[in-house]
C-alpha cells in the first residue's frame, strides 16, 4: 500500500459514519448511543488531568461514578496523551489507529450513568486492543499486515462484546509484531508492515518484544487504562515483561478466541495487560466465560465465571510453596540477579521456596512444538482468510505469501517469511505427523512437565525470569534473543502471569508465575502479594538509550 493510500484511509476513519457490529452490546445501549450521537458536543479543550496517569481501573471508575470527572474527560485525556507521546514527543508508535467514535461513545456512557447507573466495572474507561482482535466498528483488524489494512470486521470478537457490555470504551488498536511474529525467522519485535516499529518507553532504541508489542508499550506509557493482548508463544508475557507491566496468559479456553486472527488452535488465547495485578484480575473477570462459537471454552474442567479480584490477598504468599525452575534461568545474568532478589522477597513474605524445582522436559518442548505450530498456522490462517470478503487481496496462506512477495519493498524489506513458506507445505490436521507431534508436546509440557513438577514438589506455582532485559532493536539482524521461560506454559496451554520484579540499568525485568490448567486465581494471588511487597513498577522516562558505565 502506498503512503498516499494509507493517508486517505486514515482520513476516512476520521470522517465516516457510525457503524456498530452485531455482537457489540445489548441493543438498548446501541439505540441510546445513536440517539446521543446528536446530543451535546464533547469538550474540545485539552483536559489537564495529571491524576489520570498511573490511575487504576478502580480509581478512575470511582471518580466517574462520584462525578469528579466524566468518561468524556478521561477518554479525551488519553487521546491527547496518544497525540503527545505516541505520535509526537518520544514517538513510541504503539497505536495503529484511534477509535474515531471514542468520544461519542464516552458521551453516551456519561448519559447512561446519569440515567441508569454503571453498566459494569469498566463503565466509561478506555481500553486498547491488539490489532488482531476484531471489532465491529470503524476500526480495522489487520494483524499488522498491509494485506489486511482495509479489513473492517462485520462484528465484535466475543471478548470485545464482553468489554463493551462491562462499559468499556474501545480506544483504538495497538501495533503488533506482524502476524503475531509467525511470518519469518528473523522477525523484529514490534514491527509490522502496516505500523512499522514500536519503541520501548524505557529506552527508545530497545525492543518491545512480541507480539503484543504496542499493547504493552501503550499500557506502560499511560496511553490507556488497560488493554487486551493475545498470545500463542510468549506474546503477552514477553512484551509485558520488557515494558514493565503485568501480563496474564490465561488457560486456553478461559477466554473466547472467536473473532481473533489466529495462529494456533491449541495455544492461542487472549488476556489482559495492565499496570497492576488487581487491574489484570478485574479485566480477566470481564473477559472470561464460555462461548458456543469457541468450543474449547466448554471444557467441563473450567471454573464457573469467577471474580478473580476475590483471590487477591497482600499476604497471599504466606504458606505457599513456590518452585524455582533453575533450568529456565541463564539467558541473562543480570536478569537472574533481579529474580534472586525476588526470591528473597518471596521467602521473606512467608513462602517456602523450593530450589531447584526444574521442569526437566523444558528443553525438548520447542523442538516438537515448532512442528505443531507449523501445521496449525496453515490450517488456522487458511480457515480465517477464506471467510474474508471477496474484495480482500488474500484468501489463503498461499495468496498471502504471494502478496508479500508482490509487496516485498514494504513487507519483506527487513526480514522474510520462511515460517509461512514452511507452514504452507504442511498437510491437514488429520496428518499422523501432526497428531504425533501434538501428543508428544502435551506430554512434555503438561503431564511430564509442569504438572509433574508441581506434584513432585507439592507446589502452588513455579517461578522463573519472564524474559531478559529489552535488547536493542536491530532492523538489520532481527531480534537477537533466545526462547524464554514462557515456552512450556504456552505449549501446555496453561496459565502464566508476569509482574515487574526490578530492573537492569532502568530496563524492567518481570517475574513469571506458572501453574496448572485453570490456576489463574492462585497465580494472581501470589503475583499480587509479590507486587505489593516489592512495588517494582516504575513509570517510563522515554530515554533515547540506556545509560550504563562500562
């Protein structure tokens, strides 16, 4: 796509008419919104509300309900911050597009609050979405790809409908590592053909990781109240750790995947990225639930709809048994030192630290999971792209590969699409090779991996460094990283939580909590108690680079 064409598309976003998806929210609110759209204009002056920065969901919700400020003021402030920080100033480039209807929706929610009270815990609060989450409005859903740059979904993803029903204002779409980092081997974290490179708010020359890159950077930089990312293999945990925020990868099946641009049928999930564990627990409570459109959510073992904030206890580490997966250390000596101090804090909080408690099968998981993901990538993308409207330029993985070649000056300028090309050669999911690989991965990651480790040491959770400190963004060589400790939980489809634990030269390091299926409540309790004890979250300063003394 040419720059002029992209500029024209963005101009259209600012001028077009209001369009709402079928899955958006209850019809009563839809009619109220349309009626209110012709009401009083939203304020146009800049709102000087420094108090909004670093505010929690509960604090902002309480202020709106007490009428100390309105949703319109909150949304306007965040839109102004996007202009000031993301587009101007440090130029993080974390936001692909703002919702042109955000202020109209906020104004309608202000009226609804006066008439009927809050519709839910997120009433009037701006939430950002990763660009592979479909919305039935005027926002595009492209997975960062120019091939889908004109794609406007017919309806909301199920999780988006849940957010709107809870009162959230969808603020916009965040940039991401294109196709969730599933295109090529030398992928650059935070880069997409559509949005280009997202920069880390702690040091602008450092990576945001992938693939929920813009999502994590925006949350950290106070460009939204909270956000939703997606993960196949570390795509929530890794950028959340690098950007100094909390990220939750739920058990596959806790949150509906209907309306997500897919990578894997067994590992894809969506989850919250927030500045605090309490906000993550509240967001997860809103997002979770069964959905007929995603059969995996009907697992009989899943818990009933849960208020995850009820698990939070500042003394939640007392009496817990925490295992240390020493064989997942070693990628960064400096990050490991941060986690050593975190372990001391965990022990001081009354937990029993079992060290080591290695996941002995971890080294073999990726060897076989890469094969599983290749089969699933082809099947998932072919099924998704096939359903796109006839006017879209691609309707299969094969056509997508060809599109990227035809537009190589924009799409393939910095790295290739070897992963796509390898996946295109794979057969159907009925293939014996796929079935064998999937069975083996589940044994290594689940029964012989996380579950065996938890059982052998009678653990409540397993911990490890979530990631290394952020590395330099390298457009010439790609990401110079190794696989992270999140691989085993991701391959198992099990939950994981990262929470800020400290920093190295001002770059955040997260502590990863892992557990068995459906153990989100326990992990959030432990992460919350750790967070309250160490309070390691630091507001980013947008430094041009890391300042160190060799």
